[in-house]
């Protein structure tokens, strides 16, 4: 058994989550309550490193086996939150993928009023690479905004604007690809491609240049699109799509 903090292996709480036992938070509670053993010893820390191929992890005496990796593409409608569970009992994206037998988790989030492409998986390593800004994985959105942004506003969005964090501190966004897709009488449709994923980022960016978002949809996740996938439906990724995802990362700085 590996020692806590050792570099190799998986954190125990993540292994339990990836194996479909519980969410990461609930796995912590199972560990702290003494219900989890590793090689016959009661585990005391969620950070304990385990090797699923060598270490016998048990929950209340029952051996936990790792799950095969599963990758699901969902066309999320508005009105669903991108989380595993919700204390307020609002509908979650897991309600839309009940046919998936493995326990999967959203890769990043789309807020309740945002629709579009959402990937769910139990592959934690891939999820980190798809969401961490240092890997530069692109996500593309269509944003219908109030008013028609001029060249100056579009240039600011592309160069980076200062937006508030959850703590109220203003930080500059990374450069983005921005283009005016369609102009209406009083509104406009923008295509915005980001390589980071801050909370409500597109909405905050557009508000920062004076054009609040009316409607927002994520239409691409790297090379993945919503082609032939109706709202509220899902499909498994093909093996070739998984291989492309795994090989499409930039080398981190």
C-alpha cells in the first residue's frame, strides 16, 4: 500500500468516486467514518494513494473494483444543473443519462440557463486535462447578446477582459477567438471560443463590454459537436473520438 502523499497511484477518495461508489465528497465521509479499508487496514485519509491493480480496497468488507472508462456526450437543455446531486432537488444532468450504468461526472459545467454540449465521464485524468487552462483545450459557444457589439468591443473580448471571480476579485481572461455570426435589429449572435473555463465566463465577458447575454449554447468541445444529437439526448463517444481526445492536448508550460 502506498503512503499518503506518495506520487504514484490514485487518491483513495478519487478511486472510490471513479469506481461508482459515491461522489468525491461522500467518499471522504465514508473514509472518515472508518468504513473503508486498504489491504486490511482502516483508511484514515482521503489523500491516501492506492494502486487499484495491487491494493485491495474494501467498503464495509466488500471489495471495490475499478470501472472501465466511460465517455458520454450530452446535449444539455436549459433547466438542468451540471452537478451530481443538488440539495435543492433541482433536476441534474444525471437525470438525463439514466441509461448509463457507470457512475459518470460532468467535465466542467454549464449553468442552469446554458444549453449545449456537455461531456460526462469517470476518467478523472482526462477530465482534468480537458478543463485545466494550461492544456488549452478549446470550447466554443454561441451567445445571443443585447445590442450589436462593434469592432472595439469584439477586440476587447478577443484580447481579454477583466471579470469578477466568485470572491469578488477581478481577473483578466485569456485571449479568445470571437466573431460576429449574425446581426439582428437589436441583438447579435457571437461565436466565442475559450481555452479556459471560469464560472459564468462568457456571460461575464459579454457584460464587461456592455452586451449582456440573452441566450447561451455550447456548440463545440474541441472537435466534438452536437451534430444529429437532439436536445436532452446523449450518446457514447466512439473509440476513435476517445483516442482523439487523449492525443489532442497541448504540452503544459
